[in-house]
C-alpha cells in the first residue's frame, strides 16, 4: 500500500514538473520573454549585433528562470492551502519553508545573472538593464523627491538614492508588475519615515508640490 502511495506521489510530481517544463519550452512563451528582453536591450544602444543578441538571450533567460522558480513555488503553495488534512499552523509553516527555499534560489539566480551581464556590459549599462526590468521607477522616483523637496541635503539625497537602489535589486526579481511596484512602495515608506524624522511635513510638502505641478501645466498651455 505504501509503495503504491509513493508511486502515485512520484507520478504527480512528474506531471507537475513536466507541465512547468512544457510551459517554459512553449514557443509563444519564449517569444514573449525574448520580446521583453529586446525592448530593454534596444535602449542600451550597444551598436554591436553580436553583443546585443548575447545580452537579449541573458535577459530573456532570466525572465524564464525566475518564472520557473516562482510558478513552481506558487503551485506548491496552492496545493498546501487546498490540503484540508493540514492545520492552519502546519500550512503556514510549510508555506514559509517553500517561500524561504524559493527566495534562496532566486538570490543565487540574481547573483549569477549579474555575473553574466558583467561579462557583456559596463556597470552603467547593467544599471540601465536594471531600470528597464523595473519600469524606470528608480530615476523617476529620485527626480520626484528632488522636485518635491528642493532643499534636500546631500546626505538626505544619498539616503533616498541608496534605499531605492536596494528596492530595485528586489524588484528586478519580482514576478509581476504589482510585485515590482510593491518593493518600491515598501522602500518609499522607509524613505518617508526617514524624511519625517528629518523634520519634513510630507503631507504639506506633497500638497505644495502638486500645486506647483498644476501651475507648470497651466503655464505650458499658455505658451
């Protein structure tokens, strides 16, 4: 009886991993990841077709590898949640272990990915790839803070920038737009707490800033 149960489990696992493999070998899926990578790499202006192709392949493969880890994790979490034989405590414990294991795999993948990019690109170009993978949120947010708070000190600007760089490293590995933006939201919360401690009334500063933005738009229409 036990051997039959083991065989059943093995068959289920085989079917699961086969479906994951098929998803990632699907021509349409490969096409989508290649297109996403191409959009990012085109903006680098490498002017070297061979290098462009190599970087596109690296970026596209990163999307596929991340998805494989995340899809596998999410599928296993779904199974645990549907297992009525487990207590809520046991479910949470199992889910936490799965997430931790997936995070470790993603961390290793992240480091290996940057190493591969480093063989093809300068640090400045790697930064552009990172921004491309995260919708340019970092430079947009930095510009926003500088515009909203024109009297920021060098130390305050440095804190904001470093916090957003850290956010971007996490956001690069996000499996969806929501997750990527979620990382920046988390770090913007930290930045706002820091600025409040530095004496800024962010509610007032934000309201004043939006008034200035509205005035700029009005002036543009008059020109």
